C-alpha cells in the first residue's frame, strides 16, 4: 500500500483491520440518518439487556486497581451509570444529523455556484485511559457523524472495553455493518501504529492525562485534537456573594473529583480572606485536603489541622483528580488573571463576583475553552451543554474548542457548480 500505509517505527504493514475501517467509513457515509439512529437505539436496548455482563467484565478491571487510586471512580461502571449511558445513546439518536448542512452558499460574478457543506471525517482514532464509558460515547458520536472509529483504551479497562465493543459488534452485525466500524485495539504496539496510519486514519483524539496527550502529540503523524487534562480554578472576587460562592466551590470540587472539570485551585481576594473558613468548611466535611500558602494556612489549620497543609507554590498547576485542592490568595483581579494564565490548562475557569465590570474582564481575558461567571466548572460537559454525549473537552484552538460533540467531529468540503466557465 506504500509508505503512507506502514507503521513509522516498524517494517510491518498496518493491520488489515485499519483498511477495513477505512472501507467501513465509506459505507457509513452513505447510510441515512434514520439507519444510524436505528443502530443507536438498538445499542441502547442491548445495553439495558446486557448490564450484568458489562458489570461482570468491569468487576475484573476494578479488582486489579486500588480503590484509593483516583482513576478508580473513572473506571467503575454501575447499573445507574449504564442506565445513563443508554439514555445518552437515545439522546444522540434524537439529535439532528450534523451532516449535509449548508455552511456557506454564494454565486460568483462569473456564475459559479459555491456551497460549503458538512461531511464526515472518515476514520477517527480515540486513545483513552481508564474510562470504559468512552467506548459508548465515541462510537455513538462517530456513527451519528458518519465516521468509523478506532478505539484504544488503557490496559486498566481492557475487560470492560472488550465487553462493550463486543456488544457494539453484535448490534452492528444485526444491521449489516462490519465490526471494523468500531475497532478496538488492545496492544501497546497498536497505539504507535494507529498514530502513524497516514492515509487510513483521518484524525486522532487523545482523552486522558497530560502524559498521554504529550505522548500522542509527540508521536502522531496525522492530525490531533487534544482533550482531557484540566487544571481548573475558581476565583472568589472581593465583590463575591458568599451564599453563591460556597455551593459553587463545593460542587466544582466534590461532585466528582476524578473528572477533568473538577476544581484544583481556589483563588481568593485578600479582602475576603476572613470568609475562607466558611468556604472551606463544607470541603473539610467531605475530607478534602487543602494545600495553602501561609496566610490561608493560618486560618484553615485552626478548623481542620489534619486536612490542611502548607504549600510554597509547588501545588499550583496540579490536576489533582482526588480529594485535594490548592488555595491561592491574591491582592487584585490582575493577580488572579496572571495566576490562571500561568498555571491553567485552557480547560475551564470560573469567577464568583457581583461586580459586572470585574466579571466582564474575567470572561474576556481568561484564555480557556469554558469560562464561567457565578457557576461551577462542573457544567463543562457535552450533555450539560445540550450536545448529547461528548468525545472529550478540547483545550486547543484549531477546529474545535470545549465539549466535542457531533458538529465538532465533522469537517466540510466545497461543492462548485458551473456551466462551462473557464478561468482567464
């Protein structure tokens, strides 16, 4: 197949299944939206019917992981979570098709008619870690958007992912589609081959830790959209309403500590330092350990000495993914903005204030995919944004930013119609 179809670090050819995924993507592009929706609805019903099988496989993965590991919650599936997944599949089926939309239309002075329309990418590779639900999310969105998907999950979720993709294959077979419409890779060597499959894979989306994202960025030979790593801040301004601030901080930090939109650093204006114990007491009640500078430490260690530690700044820029959080005291909005610019990852940032001008500056000047005013960062989610499921949260600026749902995993092409015109 030529050099473009070989693994860059190996003389062996790309697996034949990659070729089959490319062929499957051509077939998917011809399917009607009704046919795609029928597959998703069938999968939702099958998920409800095979909950016990999926949970049994998930139990094997969970048995290999320490419950104290921050990834444990991400790895764990439950009956409730699988019900939510089935509901998400039905939600995606109910959404309008992202394909065939006329994005631009014009007629040139020479009579040429130009139309820009949304089309599938083709084959999308998704590399993720201990989150087996990603198999459902990515398959559903890719199918609805007319693309085949190649899934590479972490070894921690191997049994869960295998059970889920096996179920997907059974549904695909009932609808006359090949298994390579949703291909699961299980070996580390397959990852490097996927990253270099030029001409066969059109896009790579890594979803996970900064280590994973950096690896993909450094080794990929095909386009990459980065998602996942979130170092998240919430700034309590001098004009903040404490009654709003307390539930915002608690929800942002403790709703689910292992997700990328969870709060990592609370920034508080020095004029509101006396309110810090009231802000943090509900966090201490939930066993959150707080690492703070000297001024904040003096206040907090009085009410929770076993859950308070000092930091000289080494905690800033950390994505904790656990019941830990940093606190930074600032003297101005500018200092808060500088701290976020230095330590943030471009994911989600929030301000609590009743000052309209301060809020305006924060919303305008913070460089992140999602910027909040008087609301917690826990809302950064495709489902919460009304987009259905999501493949991930893009923290870059090219093509897509924020929750990546149906529109974000399509591209476009130009259609040009003429009547024999020629260019002078």
